[in-house]
C-alpha cells in the first residue's frame, strides 16, 4: 500500500495500484470514513430509451463533466452517526439513535435530509474539510464508475450482490417481479444489511451503491433533465421545501429501482427506515 501526503495533511492510500482514498477519523472505537477518490471525467447521465424498466424522469440522457471529488466508500453507519451526533450542534439537534434496525455497522436510517446536512456541517467543522451530500450528478457518475449498464456490475442484479427485494410479490392487483432482465429471483431480507456485507466494489472502490438504503442527494427534485446543469453541480430552486432527490434503492425495493439511473424523491423532513446517506468532499488542491 502506497501513501502520499497532499495539502491540509490528508493521507491518500493507494490500494492495488488503482483506488485512492483517505481515512477520516470520527471518534475513538468508530471505523474511520474511507473517502474514495472519484476522478474527474464526463459521462452520459440518465438512462437510454431502451433500458429495461426505464422511467421518463431518467431522460433525456445528457453529457455531464465533473471535477475530481471524494465520496465515502459506504453509507454512513450508525456508529459513525452517533460519533458525529456527539459533536457540537450547528443548526439542529441530532438524535444519536434514530434507526429502526439496530447495529453498529448497519447504515443509519430514519434521518431527514436536514439532519443529513447537519451531520455534514458538524463533520466539516470538526475536520476543517468541506463535507456535504453528493449532488445527483456526482452520485450517478460515482455509481456507474465508467459503466453504461443498468448496474455497475452489469446488465442485471442478484441478492448475492446487493440487498433488495428478490422475491415476486403481489400487492393489490399488481404483480411485482423480484428479478431483472435475465437475472434470477433471490432473497427478501426485509431489513438492512451491514454496509460491508457484500464484497463488491465498483471501479472507484465504492460499495453498497445498489439497494440497502436510499441515499439523500443535495438536489431539489425535477421531473426530468430539461435544463439540468452539465458541470455536476447541484440543481436547486428557490423553494426550500422542495422534495429532495434520493438514489440507489433500498432493502425493500424491487431490482429496477436499484439501477444506476433510477431517481426517487421525498420531502426534506421525511424520516424513513429505508433512507440513509453517504457523504462527499470536494477534492483538495495538491
């Protein structure tokens, strides 16, 4: 493992000659944040018209160019949440134990968008580095990691790779499939799983991007990409009560909801046991 120092005393670790990251300590006895380097680049955001189970709000595909940034390898865990919740308040109080499913390495859930932002603000002051929620474009770019398939590991998904509803279910008069494309059915665990349970990282070193918990993004919700930024920045409006974007699917989602391009939204005060988040950090100057 190679180490190199860059400005403001970060240490970048180079693993297997490919994935670079730095570790951000939070509290004694708590796993540090592993912040993976997401290289600058461009991609087509959204899904192609012929992608299976595509929704209209995933279009029109458009090219987005992004600068380098860092993103947490995993969703924020309950132990990490508790460590930051003990830090001085910035704007609002944080419940140190908000989650429905309890476990140190389970993702924190039942946190609102505002509370996720408070977490980032406290961590920013504590570390003197600018932590924030990822923008929607950053999230999809990081999830895809250079791929154009529905999932970063290929054309389909299995419950050996991610935590989602892999069973066929009938709700009311509607039948829902637990499989996607040529993929198989699988488990329906009905709860969150450890953030490191699936030993599957994408090319940028990120894990758990499909399923487990929905992840908050900075952006206000828009019904399609008409007029969307092309530089990776957050797409905001003047309406502070606007719904915010969620990405990635959850433990109760059907497989098509876990696709790289799938978009969802909720009010910023929403707290749900399907919703968590991960953090980003702007790239330091070398």
